[in-house]
C-alpha cells in the first residue's frame, strides 16, 4: 500500500471535518445554554418576569 489516493484523502478528510463540526456544535449548544441562563437571570432582575402571550 503506497498511502491514500487523493479521492480517499478527500473522503476521509470530509468525514473528519464533519466529526469536528458535530463536536463544535455540541460545545456551542452547551455554551449557549449556560450563557442563556445567566442572561435570562440578569434580565429578570432588571425587567421582571417575561409575560408571553
């Protein structure tokens, strides 16, 4: 085996990029949940509870 062909490199590289994207998405969701709770708490202290219709 002389290594990977260019098409195999693109295939496996694409899989690797998709995995990294999925990990980054999970990290972003966790971060936004944490910061969202902090922001909601601050806004409730300043403006009161949100009244949704």
